[in-house]
């Protein structure tokens, strides 16, 4: 009851004209940041940190929260329309979203992404409001062994995005795992696969790889085709822009399941949004009554991952506010903003600065609604991007990609790397190698390696630590069951198939 009363007081503060204005500005800027590839909420908030000297803390953090949430919304737009993820967390959305757009269902894909983000965001904010302490306790129970097992489970889930050929998919995944090892070995301090280039000491930026493989690779592939009329090469416009009754029926369960993946994993250190979106996609593919549509534009493959993406944003804020622990780059920048105001985050924050905290939480509800109002009417506008002549459109994508990548790090080396990945993306598209597993491997490889080595260091080299710890053993058991479930089910199904003698058909 105390939490409910504090939340009402937070709404009273958040609904003032000044705070609403800052919230709207944050949501709008965040949406634009999400649409532009290469930029991100962490960089945007970092650039706005000097405003902390002039703007009151409450207004500033309301705007920061709007930017963070808005970026989660906006990243899906270019993923669906142009197969160009604005954020790495939108990579999974592009798998089915762009296929829907190419079949003339761009409006439905954008609508389910926006509504799903709203539903999942609301569920996650409710969880942040009322059950944060319990979720934080569970998140703190995860040690290196548990994180490694979670990464293994995620790699098993990658089997759902390996494309039409298992061999080609595994080659792409192996390439991603290898690229993820570029840089300094954090355990020994040794350089690995840097080829003497100091710019590679920190590893390869995921954003550079994502924009190169998808955006630049797509543009080069279109140029190779030589004409825009190639069947299936571009998204197209047809039919209604709104969701049908069947679309709603197939989406609402995916939204809820995505929220249940996104919020708790987002609250974990290094959990991020990539792992829950991947697990959500895998789950929807396994539970769907239309599995044959996956890979060709299944609406559940957009609804679930986008819901998980948005719910993870609220999950990231929870340990930041309750424990003072930043679990993402954006949270770390926001933590520095708290320090600029002399505010100490952690368990005492709710008592020492309760007005700020509950206004911020209330603003998340309001910002979630603002983003829905902003994005749904814009569906028709975004879809009109597809009317731009393809050569102009993809030339613009390359220009924006270069600006975004250079602006993120002021590095010409990263721009060159962008085109290296773009060429790789073109070759992979040309010879039917899926690009998504490369990014999945790049994201999970350093996390899995670091967690494994830390767990082995703590256990003094005992590999049994991964099966003697209950949570770790449970996650590994689930991964094994997922690996065995498909072949066992297929074998059982083959045995149950009627033969010619059983159905009474005549024999030769």
C-alpha cells in the first residue's frame, strides 16, 4: 500500500507541464536515435550530460528515461522496413519483420512492434514498481557459472535462426564466436586476433558489425541485383496498415511471454536485451501453430522479441535504482548523471530521494503511453519510406550508417571496418549464409568465455561447478532438453505415421 501511495504522489509530480514536456522531448529524441543506425541511447545521454548543470534532477532523469525507452521503440522501425537494425537488440526483429514488409505487411509488423512494446513495457514497469526487491534477489543469485549456463542456453536457442541450411548457419555462428574473441584477453592481458591494430584492442563494436552486415550488406546486394524490380528484393506496400483480428490473436500471448523474458534478464548484469529477444524468438517458433511461416514473415517472430526488448529496458533500471549497479552502458551513463547531482543510488535511494524515484517510475508509465501515441500514427508515415526510389533509399542508408558509426566513436578505422562487414554481409546474402548468427556469436562469445573462466577460477578448475550449482544445472538441463526435444519428437512422429498396411490401402 505504501508503494501505491508513493506511486500516486509520483504521478502528481510527473503530470506537471514542465515534467511532461521533458518526458515528451526524451521520447521523441529516443525514437529518432533508435531509427538511426549506429547511434544509441548511451551515446545520446552522454552527450546531454552537460545539461545536468542547468536542468533540475527530476526533469533530467525523466528525459533520460524517455530517451532510453524511445530508442527501444525506434530501433524496430528500420529493422522491419529496411532490414537495418537501429539497435543491436532489434536484430532478431529484422528476421521476421523484414520478411513481413517484403510481403506487403509492413504496417502490421510496425503495429505489433509498437503495441507489443507498450504492453510489455507496462508489465515490466508494474514489476519494477511492486516486485523489484524479489527480482533483484534472484538476479544477485547468478554467479559466473549461472551466466555461462545462460549463454549456453542462448546458443542452443540460436538454432532457430540458422537459416535454411544448418551447415551454413553453424559456419556463420562459428564466425561470430571467433570475431567475438578479438581484442585483449581480460584474464591474461594478451592481445588476440588484433593483427597489430591498436584500434582492435577493445574488440569489435557490435554496432559496427550490425550496421555493416545488415545495412551496407543489403545496399551492396541491391546494387548487385542491378534492378529494383527483382522479386522479393524490397519491402512493398499493399493492403491495410493495421492488424487484423487474427494478427491480434497471434500476437498477444507473444507480447506477454516476451515481457516475462525481457524483464528478469534485463535486470541481470550483462543480461542486456539481446539474450531475451533471442530466447523469445526461439520460444515463439516452438509454440507457434504456424511454424512453417517462420523465416517467411511470422508475426509472432516480431511481437515476442520486440516485447522482450522493451521489457528489458525497465529491467535494466531496477538494479540501478535499488542497488546502484549499472547493468548496461546506458545505465552506467545514467549512474554518472546521478553522481553529478550528488545523489547516491542504492537501497537508501527510495528513502532519501523518494520523490525523484517515484516521479521517475511514474514517468515510465506516461512515457510508455506517449511512445504508443507517437508511434502508432506514424506507422503510415514510416511505411511511406518504401515509396522512395530504391537507389536513393539505399544510398541514404549508407550515408546515415557512415555518419552514425563515425559519430559514435570519431574513428575512421570503424568506418573502414563498417565496409569490411558490409562486404561480408553482401557475400553472405549472395551465397545464402544467414547474417544473424554472426551477431549472436559476437555478442555471446565474450560473455560466455569470461563467465566460464571466472567460474573455473573460483572453483579452482573444477568443471563440476557448472552442474553442482542448482541454477546453473537447471539452465544446462533445459538446454539439453531443447537439443534433444526436436529430434526425439521427429522420431516419435515418424513412428506414429500410418503405413500403407495400417490404413487399409491395397498392396502391390
